[in-house]
């Protein structure tokens, strides 16, 4: 991760998506993580990623 961040610098997002069982379960169910388990760490991580992307666009 450090090497990737060093090489790509600002192209790497600060938000990290943690390994989360709910993410795999949502995929198996054909649902988004926001529909399947909106309070899970996976949903929170992806929400933070969206916020980071939007802040970089502004």
C-alpha cells in the first residue's frame, strides 16, 4: 500500500474499504450494500469513499 501511494500520490484515495462479510453477502444476494446492510462497516466505508470522491470533484 505504501508503494502504491508513493507511486500514485494524489490518485490514491484516503478512504479504505475494510474486509466485510456483509459486502460478500450483498453481492451473493444481488443487492447493493446500502440495501442489504446499510449500517455495516462496508456500507459506511463506501459512503465515506463517495464523500471523498465528491469532495475532490468540487
